[in-house]
């Protein structure tokens, strides 16, 4: 299972279980809370009615046409139309009955036939007569409906004359309970949905960040020298730590490889210098002395070029971006570069066929492009047979520009194409067994990569065609 699905399912499980448990707790508390509030109001009502009934009950049992009975009858016949927080109330639901000190009903607003019955064993009556809080909940009618009854003592001069009980069916407030439950349910559902949306957003962000790190690791594994992605938090710290570790490992491996390759490259010129130096210590004819001295200068120049290219390539490989960019017109720029190499071309007896098929302009780091082009041209001069022609062309497309240089030298075997552009890989120069360092093509390749382009190679039969491809 993918990381994103595991994270999302884990978050969904936690959020879902939490929401279900919270909803169950809230829904389970709605009905008891409403009953508690209703009981509190009924207690106030019972005590109020007990005070109203005290004077009449002190003069004997209330009469059916007495003041208290008349007021209760008027209460039951009252018309009411109240809009309570969006719910309409159109009936009065309180039942009031009065019992004497022995627990017999002397007045009942809801069931007149109950007058004379013995309620002395009912909790609301018996507990109140004992001086305790009297209340009870009894089944009422069909279904699960319950009637809640609370009582208050009727007191006069310190004597308990009887009990006033107030009854109300829980079904009369069921609408309010149902509405509260619906509101809690939908609020919980909305909260769960919001939590899931947040969970999806966090999961997508986390997965996207991890995928950026994975893509970066794959690109680095493929050999691209990229900066770590800009990721906030601990994942960003991890990316930079991985990049530092990669650079140290690559630096160590590259250093070992470069030392071995550089040692190999240095053997030939150092051996030639040593041999020439030993010979120059002896008495030699002037012509021989001049020839060996020229060989010392030639090998010294070769060493200097090698060192300069190694340093330049090392700087380029450590560089993560370009310096100052500027827009240049390639045809005019190439003319300037060719003027600088004209003496060397004339020295090798080479001709140059130069064509600019398009008026190509491009934004580049001019110093780096000059370094790359110079190395390509020197490389082509070194491998071109004397008296041959170098072919140079500049072309442009909507998305890229190309600088192509072809020599007519021995070319590169098919098996060696995959190694072109890597440091210290080269083939023998024409007419000798001396190989180059391969650093010129490596420098050009790295400059193209820094510009977001690439270095392409093509067999030309004879020779090799090298193209710098740069994005526009």
C-alpha cells in the first residue's frame, strides 16, 4: 500500500473513531440534559403552586368550584401559540394534582376522576410528606413515553397540609430533543468532514513532499547534480542532510577516481620531462639540446593545461547554478571566439566552414559558454588531420539553439560513445598513440547541464559531430 493511502487511512481511522465516540457521548447526553432542565423548572412551578394552595388547603379540602380548582381549569382551557426557537407550542402540558396530609387526592386538573384515590405510596407524595424531595418518572400511554412528576409540600404555620404534584410528559418536549440531536449529529458530521478534508490536504502535502524527495534522489542517482528541493520542516532538514551525505560520498569516490586517472595522465609527461632532463645533463650537440628543451616546454605546457582543466571542471561540478546571464546573438559571438583561435587553426593548417543558418539569440552565462566552446574547438583541432576542414554551424528552434562542430578525424568507436563527456576518457590523437585527458568534453557537458541543456554526440564518418544544445 502506498504511503499516501496508509497515512490517509490512519488519519481517517483516528478521526472517524473519535467523531463516532464524541457523537455517541453527545447524543446520549441530550435527552437526560433536557429532562434535567425540565425537572428544574417543574420544581419551581410546584413550589409556586404550593404557596398558592396553602391558604385554601388550610381551610379544609379544596372544593371543586373553589378558587384553586377554578384557576386550574382556566389554565387547561387557555389558548397558547408560542414560537420557541423555531418550534411552535400550541398546548399546555402540565397536570397538577393536590393530595392531603394522608396522601389522598383532593384535586386533579388532568383527571378529575382521580379525586379520592390514595397516592400515599407514590414516591412524589410519600417522600415529600417525609420531608424529602419527592419525584418520580412513570410510563405514560403507549410506546416509550414517560411522565415526570415532581412535588412540593403545602406548608402553613409549620404544618404540612398536603402535597402539590406537577406532572409533565417527556413527549411534550421530544421535538426539542430531536432537534438538538439532529443539530449535534450534523455538527459532528460537518466536523468529521472538515477533519477528513484537512486529513486529505495534509496527506497530499506530505505525499507530494516525499515524492519530491524521491524524484530528487532518483535524479541524483541518474547522475544529475541538482540542489535539494526546498521543503520546509524536518523533511527539508532531511533533504539537506541527504544532499550533504551524497556530496561527501560522491566527493570521496570522485576524488579516488580522479587521483587514479590524474596519476595515469601525469605519468607520460613526467616521464618525458625526466628523460629530457637526464639527457640535457650530458654534453649534447646544439640541435639535440634544442630538441630536448622544446620537449620540456611542450610537456610542461601539457601539464599546465591538464591542471587548469581539472581545476575548471572541479569548480563547474561544485557549482549549482549560473552566474550573470545576458542575451547574446550567437553568430556574432562565434565570430569573436574564432578570431581568438585563428592562430592555432593556421598552425595546424585547418580550414573552417562556418555557417549560421538562423539569427539565434539566447540568454546564457557568457563566460561559461566561452569556456565550453573553447574546449570543444581545441578538442576538434587536436583530433583533426592536418589540412582538413572543421564544420561549424549555429541553428535555432522555438525551444532551443544548437552549436554544432564536426571534425574529420578518426572518430570514436561505437562502444566508446557512452563514455564521451566523462572525465579522463579519450581516444588516441591521429598519427600518434597519445590520448587526451577527456576533460574538454567533460567541461562542455557540465556547462550545458548548468544551462539546462545537454551535449550530444554523433558519428560523422569520418570524424565526430558534437553539439551543444541550450534551451531558449
